[in-house]
C-alpha cells in the first residue's frame, strides 16, 4: 500500500510538472519578408553571411520557411522566445554577432544590401496558446525533435471579429478535444499575435515530414461529427472575419537552428557540414568540429 501510494504521488508530481511547463509563457518572434524576385540569389547569399556570423560568434538561432502555396518569394524567420525581455536580448545578440564578424561599417553595408533585396516586411510577436494546441510536445527536447523531423507546415491564419474571441476560443477547445481523440491523434500548434498585427489573429499550424502527410488528415466534418461540424460552421460565420491557409517548407540552408533541432536530422539541417565530416573521417585529416569551423569561415567570404 505504501509503495502504491508513493507511485501515485510521483505520478501526480510528474503530471503537475508537465502541466506547469505548458502553462509557462512562450513566444514566437516572427519576421516575414517579401523578396524581390530578381534579388532572390543576393538575398540568399546575404542571409548565409548572417548565419555564418551567428554560428561563429554564438549569436541568435532561427528556423526559416518559404511559402510554397501562397504568395511567392515569401520567406519567414522564426525564433522562440521566453518573454519580451528575451526578444530584446536576442536582438542584441544577433546584431552583436554580426558586428563581431564584419565590424560596424561592414554590418551597416550588409543590412543596406539586404534591404535592397526586400520589397516589404513585417515583424510579429506571437504567444503560444498551449491551451488551444492539441497533442503539443510536453518538453523542449520533444519540441526540438518534432521540428527537426518536420519538413512542411500547413498554417491557417484566422482573423477574429471584434468581440468574438471567447466564441472562437470555445470552438478551438472543441477542436482540440476532437484532435486528441482522433486516431492517430493530431498535433496542432496554435499561437496568437500580440504585436505586429491588426485586430485579433490566430495561427493554427500542422507539421508533417512530407506533403503526403496532409493527405491523411481527416476532414473537419469527420473530425467533429455532423452536430459538431454544424456548430463549427455557425461559429465561423459569427466569429471569423476571414482566413488564409498557406503551405510552407523549411529552408535548412537559410536557417540557423538550435543544436537540439539539428540533432534530430543533421543530414537535413547541416548537409554540407555532415558530408565534409564524413569525408574527413575517411581521410583521417580533421574532425567534425574542425570541419564545421572551416565551413563557417568559408561562408563569410
């Protein structure tokens, strides 16, 4: 009896710890640019210079996606933040890493050239809505693994009418319950813009390791049933101003992911470094760490 009681207490503590972890505020620092089509090669080259400087000087990290179905040449850089102060600190770290590599005049020139490649841009700060997300990873390691193994994102952007946030959130909680009961359960990540957008905007994202993964998703009617689907349609009419659904893919060559993400699929996130490391191991000349340093230096020139 004592042993059973002890394990019951342990289980409750673990569940409470997981719940507390998801209740902690987490944000997405999102920078989206519309690249000029004739400047795409220059844009990519300049971004790679920023990546090299940040890797070499322990700067910021981010994942980069490009819209495949939606506006062309739209590139988005996404970083995870633990708060507003963390966003400010990360910005200073990012610019500091570049200035350490290129100096102040070189950094100014780099960003001048970069801005010449961009037609328009938008910066957003979004709060993770764990309470509306379904089957979300319960710890940073699991999140990093899921991101590292993903290749595609399907995101629905929902603009909610004024005064209808409660109704929309109630609908999302119904969807969360349905997704968690589905077989297999669906992982959906929900975030809400808290700065950089007009009105109330939610982002509902599903990640897959291939486009074919989206073929397996059940329809909304099948997920909710006839009665739930009818409620879904009515709430959308009453609460939602408009929606947009886009499909994007990760750009590993323009990303500077955290090492935990890279570890999930190093061949994908750091293909050149992995190939160089394998080649050097066969020749017995340099180790993987040295190869990565050599690659970083070469990307700066």
